[in-house]
């Protein structure tokens, strides 16, 4: 039963991710700009390493769910399921609030600055969603490999956030700086 719940959390999370990519593709929006385009070398490097890290986290989580023994502590199981569900909610709310401005990676074209919806609570709710999904995997089926891959992915997500903040300050200037003053990077006002 626990394996089924953990698999369902992964399927719903990544299903939402893929559905958003597909819906935007149908609108002729090039959403996935991760590690592509005419960006500075250090930006491309972080984006490519982050892509690798997120794939490693997914593969290690899936492998752990399928082959490792589950966490036996009821409190950790409850926390893991709660983290996974919260991750889905954060990610879904982020992509819905972003509408057609959602991009994977730093965009080459200017999009709208979104500060409403879940973005009133977090400047990076999609990344919070990923971090909660990784925490869920670590709590439900903890293996050294899963913990290391998820930590690596979380660090790379943070580095991506720092690059995106630099980009947003350059594009939106004082409007983004004021937003930074009102809403925290991860959670809170």
C-alpha cells in the first residue's frame, strides 16, 4: 500500500509537469529552455547539471520505491506522504498561477512577472514543490543513494533560483526588487 501511495505521488507530480509542457506546446510555447539557447556559459552549466540532478533524483526515488524496504516509522511515513502531497499542491499551484509564462530554465524571451496566486507566499513555489517531493522520497524509502541524489538536486535547484533571481532583477528591475522585499525566496511574507 505504501509503495502504491509513493508511486501515485510521483505519477501525479510528474504527470502534472508533463501535462503543463504538453498544453503549452499546443499553444506553440517553447517551455523547456533548460540548458539551451544563447545564455552565458555559467548559466547553461548550472541548468544542465540541474537537469541531470533532477533526473537522478527521479530515477533513484523510483528505484527506491520499487526495490528498497520502506520506512517503518509511522510518523515518518505520515510526514513523507504529507510532504509529497504538499509538493504536488505547490507545483500545481505554481504552474497554474504562471499561466503561459511558465518556463523550465531561464527564458530567452521576456515573460510576465507573476506575483499573485501562490506567488504571494513564495517566489519559487515550483521549486518548493520539487524539494517537498524529494523530502517525501527520502522519508518514505530512505537509502543513501536517494538521500544523496535528492540533496544534490535540491542544491542545484537553489543554484538555479539564484540565477533566475539575477535574470529577473535584470529584466524587471525595481518591480522585482520590491517583490523580493515582500515575499521570501522559499516560503513566507
